[in-house]
């Protein structure tokens, strides 16, 4: 389950990156992972 959730979050991050265009994919991924950790 955790793997699926992580994959979903990464996919959302990629979509946001595509929409905004200026964001770093790695930054978005790190932010989501940190939020999950907390």
C-alpha cells in the first residue's frame, strides 16, 4: 500500500511540475516525503 501511495504522490508531483513548469521535480518529491514523515 505504501508503495502505491508513494507512486501516486510522485505522479501528482509530476503533474504539478508539468502545469507550473518552473518547479523542480526533486523538490516537490522531497516536500511530499517530508510531509508524509511528519
